[in-house]
C-alpha cells in the first residue's frame, strides 16, 4: 500500500489528477478542513479541479514519512503555491491518513491548521477570522460551490 501512496503523491507533484484518482476506490471518502467531507466522484473531482488550477504556476509538493500497512497508511506533505484570490504565498503542512480496500484508497483524511493557512492565504483578515467556526463553515460553502460549478462544467462538455 506504500506504493499506492507514493504513486498518489508523485502524480500530485506532476499535477496529474487522473493518475491521482486512479489510486482512489470508487467509494472513496475524502475529508479536509477546506472542503469537509467529499465522497466518490466529488472527491475525485476536487483533485481534478485543484490540479487544473495549478497548471503552469509555481506549485510544489514535498512528501515525507510515508508509512503503510495492509489497511492503513499515512504521510506528511507540504504544498507551496500562490493563493489565486489574493496573490499571497502559501506553505501548507498537511498530515494525511489513509485506509485501503481492494488495493486502493477508500478513505483519505488531510489535516492541517486552518488558522495558519488562512493567515498566509488571506493576510490580516485570515489572522482575525481564520480560527473561527464561522470562517471554517463559510470556507467549506465557498469551496464546495466552486467544486460543484467545476463538476457541472465538466458534465456539460
């Protein structure tokens, strides 16, 4: 299962969303502080949207401490990018947990400090509001709206 995690992050480094989602089980459940819980095609679509948004930009992923056993795995990863809405540089540190089924990722949880991310991405506004439940719920509404719009555009093509 370690090879599955390595393949997933190598694809992420290359912004190859299709290779990433090929590591996911069709019934995958993804969760993080920015999107909340996403299932199946929504989880896969999120990676497609994120990879597409970072093409030809200064995006970098560094992965370390990959561990895996028969049904569980983990990794530490860091993303370096420019937040498009503000032009501010972000260095996000993420702890990932995985569960596997049929040789694929069935559950993927990314955990990071949302307040720290908000301070970097949004500046003073993120410093003031980034640690609040109001900010967290508002962000999830915005990210899921973006994701739904992206998925609807892809269906229309």
